[in-house]
């Protein structure tokens, strides 16, 4: 049987990711006085950009399938009646 990842792991992963992005942006602004330049960062990656893009798309597909599977299971769940003897 496939082990499921807990829902709160996704929540905390998203919170850590958001906090890390905000912290990195704040540090960069503190040093240079302007926010990140996204286009310059992508240009600096060169062909590695496509590899990272494929990884990111794969991660988002996994997250979408995880939540889609949970939603589908919730919609199609049958009501079980517990019988006590």
C-alpha cells in the first residue's frame, strides 16, 4: 500500500518556502536597494533554466495529483455505518 504524505507537511513546506523567499528578497534589497530582477536571474541560468523548469512543473503536477486524489476520494467515499454488537 502506498504511504500518503500528511497534509500538514504540504502546509509547512509552503510556509517555509514563502518565508525563505521573503527573507532572501529582504536581504537582497538590504544589500542592493532594489528587488530581484527575475529576467536577469533566468538569463544567468542559461540552459539550466529548462532543467529547473521541468523539475518545478513535476513538483506542481505531484501536488495537483495529491490534492486531486484526496478530493476524488472524498467525493466518491461511501458512507459506512458502524454496527456495534
